[in-house]
C-alpha cells in the first residue's frame, strides 16, 4: 500500500469521539480510511481513555475529549447504543459540534448518532439526513429523512449504519483529502 505524501496536499485533522457502547465498525472504518488518506485522526474518549464498544471491543483513545484543545476540520460520531446516547448527554460533545459548525467544519454521524446526537443538538433542522432505519422518528419535523446509505447536506454527512461505514468513510476522505486521494485509497482497498 502506498502512503500519501503529506506535502502533496494540506493535512487535515479529524476528531472521532468514542463513548462506551459505540459501534465498532462505524468507529474503526473511518479511522482506518482517513489515516490511509493521510488525514490526521485523533481518537478521543468521551470520559475515559479505554473505551469499550457495543460488542466488547476495547479501543485505547489517543486522549480524553476534555484534553482536546485544537481545531478539528471534521468531527465524527459513530453510532451504537448506548454510545450515541452517551454522546448526546455530553455538554463537551455539544460544545465541540457547535464550534465546528460555526467554523464551517465537517460534522459526520452514522447509525443512531444523526438522530440521537445531531438532531437533539439542533444541527439537522431544515436539512436532509439519514440514520439507522427506525431512528428517523427522532429527527425534527423539518429534517428530510432520505433513507439513503449516506447523505451529504452541506458540511453535514450522515449515514445509515454498519453497511454504509466504508462509503461514509470514503466520502469523508474525499471531502478532507480530495477526490484524487480518496480515489487512490478506494482503489488500494478494492472498494467498488
């Protein structure tokens, strides 16, 4: 596999926030794909550095969310339960999402996270979005549920679930590293 040259494009930073009960595939896939695209990925634990997913996989975070003081070009939220509920209950998550939106950064959420986190924080008002089927009842009345595997509405990217994790991650790679680099990553991993 060829590693992208950091000098060939400006390096972007993505922050992925993990809370206990996160969906493992929805967390690991964007971490992997974005790192292949030479995006700096910081994995932050919501309230502890060793975070356990919904299926028992434990990931060692790079840092605690409380210690993240930099700017992120993208904030990524995996789904899973109760992971999404834990994210939604956090004032720190809300603060960083509002700040990222105000700075025109990308906000990306998959599975339950669009409905449980983004909708509860008012970030999907008047937008198109997708989420895990059945969770759309938690979307605001003025949010148009697309039912697609991945939906991009401006700087907000939402995805339906585990099956969409690769496409979701490649869309993020394209938006952060460019179409050419995302295309190379897709070719390297034999994505169709």
